[in-house]
C-alpha cells in the first residue's frame, strides 16, 4: 500500500470511528413512560380501593407500581351478515389492564382491572399475591 493511500485511509477511518458513536440511553422512549404514569395516576383510586379490600387496610401501602399488560377485547361477534352482542354491557370494546405493585415487606401483588361494566369504569376482577423472596 502506498503512503498516499495510508494518509487518506487513516483519517477517514478515524473520522468514521469518532462519528459513529452509539449513545446509551437510560430512557429509550420517554413518551411511553409518561403515558404509563398518566394511566397509573388515573387508576390510582381503583388500585387503592382494591388493596383496601384485599389487605383490610384503611391506608394501603405500596412502594412501586407498573403496568404489566394491556389487553383489548371486543364484545360484538360477527355472525354472517349480522352482529351479535356478547359479554360487556356498555359496548363493543373493553380493556384488561394488569398492574403489579410491590409492598414495603417485599411482597408483590398483581391486579387485573377491567372496564367491562355498565359505567365503563375500571374494577378489580382478579388478583395474585407473590410472596417475598
């Protein structure tokens, strides 16, 4: 290889190495985090009342909360040329949101919340308690 090629290639390689850095980002999608926080804030009254029922506490305590899953369900089935309403009272669509909470003693609890009732508000349908390790 000639010296002229080396003089051209070395700065070019250095430029490519320095310009193609990948940045580590602790928060890959801040909009999704903001949406999750907003949804948890809206579900807060249901979460607290559910914990009051489950633990018989007047002021339920939990350290952290996160949404595990959101499932969308439709309540109208198409049968040939007509549609048949099934399941939910208020309409053709409802959601199941699964929220996981951690308690101060290390215990975790998963709440399944649905809005398939007549008033379209979320209510506790099921829960699962996971013992502390």
